C-alpha cells in the first residue's frame, strides 16, 4: 500500500488515513479544490517521511481538470495501489429544499465527481490488474431521514454505484464502501457532539482493516452495522411517522 | 472558519458566557471578521480564565495540527499551533527526539505552550519552553502573518512567549527537540521529611538529573512529608514503549462535591505516599508514566465537583523559599483546606526570552485545592500576602482571581508588553488585570 491517490485529500478522514501511511517509500497524489490546503497536507505527509506528495487542484464540476489530474497521477507514479474518495459535504437540508442550484452543486461534488473519478481509475486498475478502490459513504445513506435526506440520497447513490463497480472490477480490485457514523471533523463542526461521535483516526483504522480484509461494505465504527440493521428493518409506516 | 455559539471551559471549571466559537482549521484562512474581541483557545488546559473570553469570539485551534517541516539531523520541527504535545511525541519519540520542555500533561497545544511559556521538571537545567522556540508565525488583526524570531519582529517574539494569547493568533511554531536514546526514563524516588529536607535533597540531586520535582503531603499533621522524584532519559534502547494516545479511563461526569473532601484528599495523599514508599530508589519507567501520570484518567478535574478546583502556583526567590513554603503550608493547614497535589520545584537561572514569562530563579510551589467558595478565596488572599512579602509572583495559567495589582507586581515588564497587545485580542484574565478593556 505505497502509492495512494486521493480525491478530497483535505478531508479530515482522508488526512488521518494518509498520515498513518506516510512511511518511507509512500507516494501520494492529492486532489481537491483548494491548492493552498492541499499543499499543507502534502508538506505534513512529507515531514512524516513520505517519499512524494504531489497536489493537483481540480476546478469544481470541471471533468477535464479531474481527468487531467488522474491521468497525470498514473503517468508520474506508474501505478496506484489505492484510490480513496473522501470528497463530500453535509449541506443544510432546508437550504437544499429551497435552492435548486445548491442541490445540483451538492450532488456534483458529493456524488458525480466521485463516480467520474472512480470510472477513470477503474479503467486504469483494469489495465494494472490490481488496485483497491475505497469510497466514503455514510450511515445516512441507509435510510432517508427528514433532516438530511438530500445528503443521504447522494450517499445511497454511491452505494449502488459501488455495488455495480464491484461486479465489474472484482476479483482483481476490491471496491470498498466505508460507512462512518458521525465523526468529529470540520464537516460536523456545527453539530453538538455526543457519545455517538467517532474520530477520524478511528475511521482511518477501519478503512485500513477493510482494505486488508478486502471487505465490500464496512461500517465505522463496526457497531453501526448492528444499529443500522435494526433501523433498516423498521417498517416504512413507522419510519414515516418518526420524522427524525 | 466555521462559527457557532458555544460555551468554553477551562480545566479548573471556569466557563464563558456569550462567547462564539470559530474553528481555525487551515493556517491560511482569514481570522473572524467583525468588531468582537477575540482570543485563541488550545485545549483549555489552563486552570483559570486566561483561555476564556466572555462576549467575544474564541478561535479554536486544535484542528490546525499539521507538521510543516522536520529536520532529522538537527531535530528542529515546525508544526501548526494546534498540534498537541501528544501528537508531536507520537511523531518524534520513535525518531529519537523528545519535547525539550514538557508540562505535566501532554494534552496541550504548541500555541498554548508558547502563550504560557510553560515550564517542566527540567527548568533547572533547560529553562522554559520559550527557550527552545526558534521562530513562529503570528497573525494579527491587521490580517498579515509575521514570522517572529529573535532577529525578526523581535519585540513581538518576546511579547508572544508568555503573552497569554494577547498578541495575536500563533499559526505555527518551530522548536528545537532534544535527542534521546530511549523512550524510557531512569527514575529515582526518595522520601522527604520536613521542609529543609526538600531543599537539601533538591540541591544535592539537581546536578545529577535533568528532571526533578517534589510532591508534598500538605495534609499530613506534624512534619511535612513527601516524595522527591528525579529522572534522566535512559541511555540505551530497551523494549518498545507504547505511549497512550488517549487516556486509559475517564471520569464520566462531575462528581458530587463531598467526594474530594478534606478527608478523602488526606486519605489519597497517604495512599500516594505509601505506594511510593514501597519502592524507594531507582527504576525504569516509560515517559508517559514519568511526565504525564495524570493523563491516564480523562477529565480527572471533574472529580473536584461542580465548583471545580482552585490551583494556586507561585514562585519566590530562593532565599525566601523555605520560609514561604513553611508559611503557606501552615496557612493551608490552619484553614483546614486540603490540597490534593502539592508540587514543589526549584527553578534555575536560565532566562526566558518572554516579557511576561513566569519562571524565574527561585522556588515554585503549586497547590491544588477543591474550590469551597469564600473560605478558599480567603485562604488564597492570605497566601498572596506571603508571596508578595517575599517578592514573588503568581502563575497566570493557574489563576482566575489575581488582581491588577498582583499581576503588575508579578510581571514588572507589563508596560512594555501592553504596547504590543493586538487591539482585537482580549481575555477574561486580561480584563481583570487591566491588560485590555
Ligand atoms: C494536569 C496539568 C498539568 C499541568 N502542568 C503544568 C506544568 O508542569 N507546567 C506549566 O507551565 N503548566 C502546566 N499546566 C498548565 C498548561 O500547561 C498550560 O495552561 C497550557 O498553556 C495549556 O495549553 P492549552 O493548549 O490547553 O491552551 P489553553 O489553556 O487553551 O490556552 C492557554 C493560553 O494560550 C493561548 N493560546 C492557545 N493557543 C494559542 C494560539 N494558537 N495563538 C495564541 N495564543 C494561544 C490562549 O489564548 C491562552 O491565553 C498543567 C495543566 C494541567 C491540566
Ligand atoms: N464527518 C462525518 O460525520 C461523516 C460521516 C459519514 C461520512 N462522512 C464522509 O466522509 C467524507 C469525508 O468527510 P470529513 O468528515 O473528513 O469532512 P471534511 O474534513 O469536511 O472534508 C470534506 C472534503 O470534501 C471537500 N469538499 C467539500 N465540498 C466540496 C465541493 N463542493 N467541491 C469539492 N470538494 C468539496 C473538502 O474540500 P475543502 O477542504 O477544500 O473544503 C474536503 O476535502 C465525506 O464524503 C463525508 O460525507 C463523514
């Protein structure tokens, strides 16, 4: 696991994962929308001992800048062992309901960009004959909720996408969907923290263990699997009334 | 910047009112706009109110924790101000380097260590944290980032070390780490009986140990007793050491006030003494256990109940040391106020670059009282009289009560400092002591 390609490399979860992998010989190709922030992440990984950390800024919603960045990454590094997609935001449900432009921008960044990048990478991985693809979903994708169903919809889109991509790429390449519960990161800075919140470092450990086990879908921390199993079997009529 | 209404706490249980929290995640991001005063906040490990600001904007720095550069030949590391000592240790110890000066907890930020110019068990040999800071980046309310060092913006360099967060927001810090050969400490403990014993043992042993401190049982009737603890980094490498990245257990909620009453504190002091008495002499311990014994229990401050705890730390010149220690211990006993941890240490003569640096040659004593309200306040006022009669000073990191007069007596260079305060910065401490409006 030495050559790592990341979309949304400034994400707290992606950073925690990369820091733990920043050993001699590790090469990172960091993509995101903000070049100055990407530089900060790259310098951190270099200080920790990585062999290389290159950054590429991608213009939001511009496929050709994404394509150029991915292809250049493969050209410069030769290959990647892992593609990690951590880009995404948690928009205000209320604002999304009233602003159609916001809704499409959100879907572009949190679902479309990721699928586009994964498809570019899939071609390369097929050619390589290996390489793991890890996409960050969320427990919110398991069931629609009154308070965040736009966010949940993007995450469940990623789940269905992963299911199909997995059929295409396995067994050579595992396609792993990681579904964290709430994590204390800038994305949730405005939320009141409670005991259900996990840390980016714990999610990073769950991602690594999923890769080693070549798991298909993992919850992070693991106990969300049981919580969501219960929530998923709740009858629709009951859920409709919960509105939580 | 991500902002929202939020209440902030200090380690001694002080809280803010009307404060707004803004997270500074990236060092290139602009500071919060608007006319409200602001203050940087690390992990809130200061006991009093120097890390708090009512009706203002508190800039939270703990997510801003990137390394910027590390030179493995010289051990010079540059990292962002929100990086904690815990995270830095995880990085540097496996590479053979250690934090040059460390307070009694590793859950503090680099910015907090600079702003309080913290001291550790090696003050007699090394000086304070500020002595190892080579430069730092400071963002003031004019928006510009300044790189401060002894050569560059030297006035702001001196004012920010020990500057209580009032000179601007520290974005990053560069320090010289200390080379080590092993993550272990060769520790020596020795029983102490009486005040004079402390001074004798400390003076005799200091020449042989990088680190030294003494704990006194202030609840013991009769001759004060205690434990002298000293150590050096072990020379050779032994079995791998796995430091704690998070506490082993936690006090989940604030305990009722009677739990840490005079009685139970006396009992615990006796227990601590007895535990040490089992193995006087030399032993090899991990650095976590030697430097950060309290970190094993998260939120241990909650054990002090709703009113929290009142720390009281002072320094007096060496010649008044025995007298001041005897008198303050006596006053605490007479007032029937039990101090859980009473720590005594000799400060050395290495000067800090900081204008408001607390450490100075002499003896420092730190009491740890449960806050019992008016009776505790009265006792602390009485202790002040001893401290100032001896020409001493109080430590702002542990303080929530010192008056403007006490502050100005403790820090004779306060006028020079005032000129360099960032007009947008303030804190509850600064308002009380007349540093800011
Ligand atoms: C168990 C325990 C043991 C301790 N032992 C010692 C000891 O041995 N020696 C010692 O000296 N102290 C000791 N302390 C005190 C502690 O080291 C200091 O209070 C330290 O400054 C706390 O760091 P923090 O990151 O929590 O900062 P905070 O408490 O959040 O803030 C402290 C000050 O730093 C300022 N500040 C923080 N970050 C920045 C920034 N980025 N830019 C500008 N200003 C900033 C704040 O405005 C505030 O004035 C101890 C505390 C505890 C809880
Ligand atoms: N935190 C949680 O509770 C939680 C729970 C479940 C799943 N997740 C998922 O985990 C992933 C990582 O999130 P995180 O918690 O680490 O949050 P984070 O630190 O806020 O990271 C979000 C990342 O997405 C990028 N991003 C946001 N909006 C964007 C846009 N419009 N265009 C392009 N890039 C954009 C950010 O870039 P900038 O740095 O440039 O802003 C950043 O790299 C996300 O997919 C999130 O949905 C998080």
